[in-house]
C-alpha cells in the first residue's frame, strides 16, 4: 500500500482537461499538495493508504473556478451606486468614493470580505487590479487561495500613488516582495487606454518584459472608453496597445465588447487572452463580447465577474450561466457556448490566460490539488442526467460545500476554515456606516 495525504472519493469528477472527462465513482489521490492520480474509488482503496479519507457521495468534484478579472476590494462599495452607465458610474460615484475612502486598512478588510465570498462560491484563484497591493496579498496569504495581483498604473493621482513614477516604484517594490510566493503572482495592470498615455503604456511594456510579467488591461469595454482613448491617445485602444507591442499571448485584455474588422485582424494575428465579464457589461449597458466568434479564431477567452460594485457578486456559477445565455441570445443560436465550453472558460481557460495552466485549472496527475465539491443532491438539481448541465444551468453557489487549494482545505461543509466569518461581517458593517455617512 502506498501512503498518501488525502484520498477524495466523489460520485462524479469533472476533469476540465482537453479531453474533458466526467468520471463516476472515482477518487483523487493527493500527496504533497498535488494530485498524484485519479482512479476508480475501488482501485484507490486497494492501492493507497491515506492519512485522511473524504467521501463526497452526492457531490461533483471539479477544478476550482478562476475569476479572471476582478477588483476584490470594491466589495466594500457593493450596492453604493447602481443603474448607471459606465462613465457616469465611474467618474461621478466610484472614483469619488475611492478618493475618500480607499486605504491600506479598507483594502485588507474588503479583500477578506471578497475572498470569503469567493471561497464560498468555489473560486480558488482570481486576477485582481486595485491599489494597496500588499493589503490584498496579506488577505490572500491568510486565506490560502491563489491570486494574480496587478500593479495598477493610471495617469492621475489616487490614495495609493501621486504620480506614474510612484505607481511603478510601488509596484516593483511589491513584485520584489512577492516574486517567490507560491500562490501569489504579479501582473502589470494599466487601468485603460483612456487613462494611460501611449508613452506610459510603452513603459508598461518595458517593465513587463524586464520582469517577465503578464499585462492586464480594461480594453474596449464600452463606446465611451474608446472615445476617451481616442481623445487621449488619438487611436482606438487595441491599435494603441498593438503600436507599443503589448498585444501578444502575454496580454490579458478585459471586456472587448466593441470590435471592428481591424480589431479582429489584430486579435487573430497576435492572439492575446480575453476576459469576458458578461454581468458587469450588462449592468453598465456596455456591450457584448463576441465570445464564440473570438473562440472560433483560436483566441483564449476566460471568464471574470469584474468588481462587486458593477456585478454585484463574485459568483462564477452565476457568471457561467449568464455567459452561456448571453452568447445564445446575442447570436440567435441555441448551440452557442454550450455548458461544457463555458465551464472551461471558468477553469482551464482562466489558468491559460494567467499562464498557470501547468499548475492549475484542470484535474490531472501532477497539477496542484485545487478543487471544489458541489453537492447536487438538492431538490433543485434533481434528477441528475449530466453533472455539467446541472452545475451550469441549475445549481447555485450555495451548493459549493468544500474547497481545496494546494492540498489544503479552505471550506468544509460551507464553513470557512482559514477565515473568521463573523469578524469579516462586523468589519463590513463598520465600513458601511463610515461610507454611508
Ligand atoms: Zn474591471
């Protein structure tokens, strides 16, 4: 008998690898934070002796969700300003609130609130863009999930930095501090082509090349940000990014709801990653990312929620359903974006966008033990013909019972194991009372 750390038995396992497999009565053998083998449960019991055995008898085990675009600290502004168009929402409500309130302390408390929500809805990794990066990283470190944290670059002062030089300096200091961390990675995150000049985007390219980091940017989110980019840089955003050499498989372009023929030509030639955020795009009335058309061109499209101030949740199950429905409606084709494809957007495609698909995003031997269990025994998800259909089209995030990252359990039977839920709720109320007054 071979000794391992954990043996995870599940009614179903969805692997989300290229040849996506849905396995019945199988087990994950876990040793040293990684998946050692996936095999039938009976064979696993004969082969392995485990320190801990977990039985997910009515559950589906699958890779944890990867939220490929968010601003987690914006959870503290959830519900503060709704039912507004992007530029009105941003310039008249969100930026003033950020100028008044964002601090190291707020970002830490708000990040824990968001991370608690993400873990409870099955997210094991997220790609963030905000300020006070150390506060977000500290929250990630405490919670135990994975994150890519973006060095925000913006051409105007915020509470975090006064000048572009200061954004770069603080960001590089953050990179030096976290470059060896096993769950935290760093990206360079210019906010958008309407808020960063072409000269500073060229500087982003230089720093990203020197440090070998991905670049993460809002791009062509709505008509208004294209107009802003043309006013500032005299060209469309994607063209501007391409002119400074940023459009490549190392770019993560967020939103992309407004695409003309030239944009498609650039995308097809340079193959950047795109993050689709359908609920935020719908709520701000921004537009619709042509997901199926992009995928047909061989472009990797991942899924993100965006911040909770424009969504208003960090629920990747809900986001998958919205993405599938929106693709069908917008193309008038019910076959567009089927359940299995949208599940891959929320898992392995996210890992590909972040450049960590050799570590996470699917369940195969050798990858990190990042997985979740969803209980499908509820009345709402019965009878069960196919687990992927139930998860995408019928399940709610409240059916996520257990979450593991790198072989460590973060959620057990919906209870957070690394975070204090009561304390997080109390802090959220204190901030609400300050911001409301
Ligand atoms: Zn965003």
